[in-house]
């Protein structure tokens, strides 16, 4: 009896990795999924924050994919290790702060370590030549295989026939003839294959699954690094970049103003780590102060916050200032006029 | 039987899942693990993760702003 081979598939939750894993399962290989959590995954923290999103069905697509395929999924926290990928990408950033090629190399490298630790034979990804401008190109495919250390143990079932044979093909663990030769940005072959397998509820491709590909998010992250004088962040920083309106009022501090109730509730959880403000005389948002502030800065922050409250046309608005030890005091300020908000403040 | 409790408050998915996963591997089959979460997504994600990894979901409930999922660790 021949030994059943074992592969681990990088599962993002999108269609390509779903299909790649399924194609290899069809060949009798035992496949388990692995999903890496960088902290920037859109999948993660988008669920719970905004009130309007709470009504939408909540589903972690990587888990959903694993369930569809009847396979185990290992979710790996790489938040700390990922920082070095993001701070110093050898192959540079994409259009925003997305280090896609280095990210892919890093994830395949982690998967390679994982198969060695867990007695698996090879790695599967859903990559397709030409699908993505930075990381999925004909010339970058061998770079990923080489720099990750996975070399010929990395199989891309959706485009394998456009690439040199890998060990699983050479050894007959999988039949190359039953793999595919997809290329380019078209999604039609994937959609046809999904239909053949009976998948009709997969996550729609929507420009990536990472906040770092988002221009506005990247502007806020770059501002954070500039303000700190170095590339650094903690998990709370990258969570808060996703929430609220960010106004850089001075090099020393910025104000994060909630845009709706859900964000306000979420930001309440940070009141012990940041000075916070809320309007008390009129309904309005809450705000967190990120940085070091003087009394004058707090006056400015209160006036800006008042501008975003229901009291924006009132003569004065009362704003409660709460420090991290929950001591509160009240400032009475004149809300800023619409032209006083300097566009450059808004990140 | 004693029940291990993991505090996943203020974590957003998938962190509660990761915390449950990393605790479950240290536990013996049959032991119970309770996750206390504030992300409502955990009510779907932890059971989904449990189903695909061979653990039994004993209970899911909401207590005010907290979401609690109890699983029995499987033998896989």
C-alpha cells in the first residue's frame, strides 16, 4: 500500500487557496490548512467594531474554507515576527505599505518550518502567475520558492503546468496532468472550477485581504511611524488605525474621533491607555488623544471635538477630559468653525 | 471536572480562536475549555474552528456584552 502523502495549504479564505487545496485533495493527498494572522488581516478585526457591520453575517472565511473542504485549519499568530517583514521588506513595498512579496516569502517560510515540525511532505498555495502585480508574477514565483527555503516542495496547483516540475510532481505524489495552467488577472477559470466543485458561496475577491494594501490605512500607519521617529507599532496601534477619524493636530499628538456608536463603544475600551474626551453638553462622539499634550493642546482637541458634535453651531460646548486614571474635569470651549479645521490635519 | 477559562475580552477575531487553539493543545481529551469574549464573531468562529478540529461545542451564550463559548477538547 502506498503511503498517503500530506500537504499543508496556505489558506487566506479566498477562492484561489480554496481551489488549490481542493485540487490536491482530489488526488488523494491529506491536506490541512494553515492561516497566518499578521494583525493586518481584514478578516480579523472588521467584524466587531462598526455598529452597521454588526447586522451582517459574521464569518471567518479561512475557517469557512476549511469547513467546506473538511480539513483542519491551524491559525498561527505571527504578529510579532511580521514586524520585521513590514519594517524592512527586502523587495520593497507595493503601491501602499504592502510588502506583498516579502510577506509571501515569509508565510511560505513559516509553512516550510511547519511541515518539517509536523511531518508533512509539501506546501500548497493558491498563487496564479500574473494574478497580482507584486507577488504573483512569473519572475517572482521562483524567488518565493528559493527565498522561503521551500524550493521544490512548494506546489501551486492552479498554475503548476506553467512552472517547472516540483518534487510532488516528480515523485508522483500528485499527477501534473490534473493540475492547471491558469495565468493572468482573469477570474473566469477559477470561477468555472469553483462551479465544477460546487462552491458558490466563496468570498469575493475585493482587492486583497490586508489593510496594508489600503491607501488611507497606509497613510495613517506612515504618520504613526513619522510621529514616533521610528518604524514601530503594537497591536493596539494597528487596531486603532482602523477606527475613527484621525487628525494630526501637532507633531506631538493626534486625535482619534469616533464616527459612530459602534466605534465609540470600541474606543471606550482604550480609555485606560489614552486620555479621552467626550462632549457632555451636547450629543457627540468620543475621542482618544494619542501622544503627549499640553493644556493648550487639550483646548485645541476639545474645540475640534466640539466641531464634530451636535453642538457645532453652539456658542460653547462642554467637553469632559478623562485621564488614564479616570480623573475627569470639564472644559468649556467654542467649537471650531468649519474653515478652522485644517485639511492637512485629517489623515 | 475542572474547567479552564481563557480571557479573550477586547480581542477581535481571530485572536480568540488562536487563544483557544493554543490552550486546547495543552489540554487532555475530554477536558473543558471556556472562552469569554467580547467580539460577537467568536460565537461563530470558535464553534467553526472546533468543528473542523474535532472538538465538541458544549455551550454558546451571551451575557450582557460578553460572549461565552464552552468546548470539550477532542482527541485529535
